[in-house]
């Protein structure tokens, strides 16, 4: 996948600038940071593209295909799970292609232009299929940290809009349905959503175009929310900081319809507020606390970098963390010396059984499933508090006791 050149109002950042239009100009000259996750994502995209190209676009001789794949797998960012994940992407593309009454046109890594609704807006769609009145937009995501939904996803809708622009010279206005899929094998699999062209047009022209206009012209409208995690100003933004300290409105804010069975008012002081938090308030504070914890981590990362760059952060300094010890000249050379000094070889090596997860990572999902079939089972985990949005079912002590927890 070629790196997506950065449009000020890019599709991949649309969720952020639609919710916080001021963030676009605020961050436009801030440097990008390169994370190992981004590099791994880029590599997984290249592997996914190679497989899809081989199947749909141009079948290379097996040797050339294998040589290309081997080259990609030699990257330091490669890990075995990318094999299964990119296979899942290819399988989804095949299934989508099969759903068309006649074989669709398939295009990979398509640079789409949506500058008719977003100033200088463009992006790269991983896969587009079109034909029989339908257009498919498919996006591969390698990450496991943040689950990306397909429903009402502005990035996907912008790709779809750009794809329609791209194919209009050939297909005219014959397309009536847009199908969007996000393939995120490391975070729950495939999520899909469909809309008709009228809905897409309403969204593109009625919601995106006006927001993009404001963002482009440097509005000072800022709103913090979960999109801040993808913002280059996430550590230094005062709007986000304000939101983190805005605790008071939560207290006593029990929404209509929620049964607050605690003594909300202090029984000893008529009309007075109780000294104890209600269960509802505790829930709110825990939810907010997660955001605050994330924000503090962002601040710490920023402050450490600033300190190392020579910009003092009031009240803080960088120190050397706890280091480790290593064998001079490598373990082989050191162990030889140790044995010559009377240390038994058996003391120099640890033999530990590999974990189920460790072997699965080393072999890859498919090979693991074959090799370890019937040799492992799941032990129930301890009850853990998670946000309500977590996709796991609520803890069931009876099911856990009988090993039925999943
Ligand atoms: S950190 Fe959040 S509130 Fe601040 S500019 Fe970025 S997206 Fe907007």
C-alpha cells in the first residue's frame, strides 16, 4: 500500500475533523510520529494487496509471487499472524465478488478524489468492486487496539463517494447501492454496512461538505471525545485538558429513566447532597477515568520527549530507568567461559514449556489449529470490570464454575 499522502482533510482522519473541525488547522504543521504499529500495518497492507492482486488483477507465476511474498515477510515488522489476517481479507473479497450476479470490476489501492465536497480531499481505498448497480468499498485494518465500526463510518463513505466519482465516466449513474466492509481480523473480523446512493448523497452533501468547509477555513470550534486519541494535539490541546477536569457536571447527573436507588440526598440534612457517591456516579467516574488515564499517558509521553529535547517541563525531569544486565560478547562466548570456570551447563539454560498463545503466535493460527487440536482447553478467567460496550457477555459465575465461560 503506498503511504496515504496527507490531505488536510483526509478520509482516514474524517472522524476526527468532523467531530472537532478546529483540529484540522491546529495540527496541520505538527510532525507525524512513526510507530512500530503503523509500520506493521503498512506491511500487512502490502501483503494483503499482493494476495488480492494475484487473485483478482494479474496472476504472477508462482515463483515470482512467492519471491515477492518472501521479501515482504523478511521485514522486521512481519509477524506470522499477518498470514491468516491477510487470508481473511482475501476470502472476504472473494465472497463479495461472488455476491455480484456478474463478475464485478475490481480495483486495488485506488486513489479516490472527493474534492467536490471536501477541499483537496483524497484518499486511497484498499479495494473497490463495481458492477450490477452496486459498488463495494473494502478497507483492511491490521490493528487490534481500536475496533473500527463500518456503520456510518465517514472514512468509508468518503471512499465510496470518491469511488463513485472515479467510476462515473464508465458506469454513469447506474449505481444505486453502496456496500462497505472493514476487515479487521485482529479485532473481531469483518464489519459491513450498506446504504443507498440517496442516503450517501445526503450525508456527503448535507453533513460532510459544510463541516469540511468550516474545518478548511480554520474554525475555532473544538470538541473533545474519543477521536482525540488520533489527534496530533492530543497531549497539548487545552480543549481536551478542560474536558478532563470537568468533573463537577457528572455529580448528580442521573439521567431520566435511570433508577437511582441510593440515598442521593443526605438523610441527615434535608435537601442536602449525600456525602457518598451513587453507583451511577461511580460508573460515570470510572468511564471518565479511562479517558483521563489515556490523557495522562499522552502527557507523559509528550513531557518525556520535551525534556529529552531540552525543553524543561515544570516540576519534572528525565532520569535513567531501571536498566538490565547482559552478557559481554553474547551469551555463547560468556557461557563458554562460565563452563571453563566450573559452572555446569545445566545451570546456564532454562527449559520452559511454551504457552498455548506463544505456540499459536509462532506457528500461525492455521498450523496451530492442526498441530494442537484437542491438546488445549480454556481456563476461566477472574471477573474483570470492563465498560458496558465490551463485546464479551456479562460474567456468569455458574458458567465459569462449569468451565463454560468463553
Ligand atoms: S485533541 Fe481533541 S479537542 Fe483537541 S484539537 Fe485534537 S481532536 Fe480537537
